[in-house]
C-alpha cells in the first residue's frame, strides 16, 4: 500500500483496504490456522495488519503535525474492527459460526487451564464455543481500549520515540502504557522501557513522569544518556538501592554479623483506568517536591539521604506550612512537629514487601510508622535527647549534622561515618523524615492520593506459584 497525503490518497487507500477486509471477514467460519493457539490469542488479523501498515507510514514522519494526521485513520480502522468483532461474537453466541478444526478435549483442558475452566458436563464442542465467546469478547475489549486511548489520550498514537529509561519496571508494567500529560512510557516488548514524547513535550514533563514512578516504586530511575558506559553504571547502581535498608538497620545485630536477608520489595500495582492496561497521572501542581524526593532515593547512605529528605520537608514548609498556618515566627522545629503528628495518622500509597522467612507480605509504610513510634519513645528515654522535641532532634542532630558536617576544634567533632553510632541515629531520623515526606508529597499533590492498589490479595497472586513450587 502506497500512502500519499496529497489528493487524499492515503484516505482512499485506507477506505479501499477496509472495504476489502470487511468483505472478506467471515462471521460464518473461524479457521484455526495454528490450532488452539489461534483461539487463545485471537485477534482480527487483517485489521491488525492494516494498523501495522499505518504505523510504518506514520513513523516516516517526525513532525508532530504530520503524525497527527494519522489519528483519524486509526479510529476508522478500529471502529470497523469493532463492528465486525461484534457481528462475529453474536454469530458465535448463536452457534451459527463454524470453528474448524475443532480443538480436541485434551487441547482444551491442557492449554486453556490458566484462563478457562473446562466444563466436563457439556460437550467438547460447546466448551469450544464458550471459549471462543470469551476470546472474541476479550478482542472487543482490547479494541475498545484502543478507541478510548485515541479519544482521550491521542498523544500515545502520535508521540515518537525518545530515550530509554533505566530502573526497575519490568515484571509489573510490561503490558501497560504509563501517561503523564502528553508524555508516556511503554515497554519495547523486550522488558526495556522507553519514553515517548512530541514537539510540545517539555523536559520537565518527562522528568515529572520519572519522578512519579520513582516515588511510587520506591526505586530510583533515570533517562538514558548517549554514553552507554555511564548508563550501565547508573543502572547497576540504582538497581542496588533498597528502601528496605531503613528497616534492616533497625535490627541491632544487622551491622554486627551476617544477618540472613529475607526481604524483597514489591513494585506497586498502580490502578488502571476502566480496567484498561493504562496508567494515567494528571498534571500535578507541585512537581518540584517529587524532584527532591527522587533525589533522596539516589542517596545510598543515610547521611546524604537525610539532606534530601529534609529538603522535601523544606519545600512543603515553604509552599504549604508558611502560607497556610502563617506562624508569627517560623521555626523548622515547629513545622516538623506539625507535619509529623499528621503524617503518623495518614495512610499514604502503600509499598509492599515480602518477608520470605515468615512468608508474609507487609506494607512498608505501616511497618515504618510503627518503627517511627518506637524511635520517638527511644528518644524520650535517651538523656541527651529527652528534653528535645522530635522537630528539634531532626533539625539539630539530623539536618544540621548532615548538612554542615564540620565542627569542633580542627574538626574533632566532624560528622563521622561510624556505622554503629551516627549512622544508625541518622537512619532513625530518616525513618521519621520518610513518613513526613510521603505525607507532604501527597498533601501538595492530592491527585497522587490512592493511585495504588491497597488490597494484599492482588500482590499475593504473584507468589502463589512460587510458594507452591517451594512446598513441592
């Protein structure tokens, strides 16, 4: 097919091809070219091949205005596909469609058992028809998904490839489109994730989307650079970051011996729209606070991480506490106390982790809040800290200590990386700051509240087979 924008050539060709496809699309017979697999992965092949051809033609153009001209063509093909699939579904439901060759009972029981329950009290042919209804209905659902995307988020279709994304995404978001404004992230089909944008996309939009994903995942990420060596180093470095270290360091024996590590952080299940494989974030009013939080995830040691977590609080103090509370005299200690009391009673988006030793799935932030309350009690019973408020402890022995570092005569009271003393104290401060940071990020960006699935059973699905294999 030779597309030509001039003289309406492309429209004429699409109409001609569609007419041919519709004329040849049979609702009287489903031919299973590859046996049961053709039914398992059923799709309207001729329509899909036409979509591929449009993709090829679209990708010959890099200008957004040129690529926009293909949107009506996509809609036209998917509308025609939906019409024919609905006709086929009715025909299958009325049993006026022949399915040839008929899959055997053994094929139906073996190959469809994960998505379909074979009914032994009816004939094999009736099982085949019921399964066909199921697969065609799914094909209609996927077509509706494409039409919804074209209607609500057309930039997904006219965006062009930008850079790859480094970080942990693979097992959770492989089949999903992740959208922020007119920027999106999609898997390339090989478990690598890539940014897509257009001429009107801003660098800040791409950064905001990466920051949101880092915040929800609890893992740092980055946009690939031209230098592959640096990309590999950053990818390996960020992969090693683990938010669970905050909890590990609460174990008094963790730095004294080889403690068995049985924790594994889960990526969150972010809620989809209408059940479609689509994650959409609306434009946020305070993208800047997510920049600071993401920076904190890129600090592996508690000391520098404390600096960036404190900056998250400072941002909230500037843009929320001061203009809202309007204290006569602002002190960071008072603002810290204010946010801490609210944060300890707030349920932020969850992050679950698996404890393999206990075979138990826990919400990281529920555990972190419990630890924060224990830490506050420890501070109340520590002579040097007992007379200070939590805000004063965080500001004086956390923020000032890590930000300035040098003190005393010729540095005799310098900040030290003595892992069993200052290191653990700063980790305790970070636990409290993390609780505050999560609260203020969602306070200033309410559209981020409750975007993650909270129900544990959905996360446990991933572990059922693993645990079954362990028991064997």
